C-alpha cells in the first residue's frame, strides 16, 4: 500500500539490496522486538531512507525472549536513477 501511495504521488520506491536480518534479546517480547528493530535500522546504509519489514519472529524462553527481524532496504526518490543520470549530463 505504501508503494502505491508513493507512485501515486509521482515518486519512486526503489529496492537495490536483498533483505537482511538482525536479532535482539529482552526480558519481554516488546523489548526483544525493539532491540532487533533498532539493530536492523542502525545497519541501514545512509543512501537508503526507508525499510520494509519482511518478517518478525519471536522465540520465548522462561526468562528471556529473542526477536529476529528481516528488513528490505528501500529508497524513496523523486526520479528514477536513469532520469537522474540524464539530468546530470545536461
């Protein structure tokens, strides 16, 4: 749905990299999810300005929880890469 909104506004939703996963540990499910998401978002390269959440898994143990998230880095931009290259050449 977000991609549709971006295209309707005349922008482009580009994905140039495969998804990647990060894990986090916490005493609660929420804390484990927060830690995993924070680690994953921190690992995004600067030229990506958005991320799509692909999967979220939480494993619960008696004293702690482990969450694993998979993100697909995205870039929202006004022009396609080809259009940018042509405008830079002129």
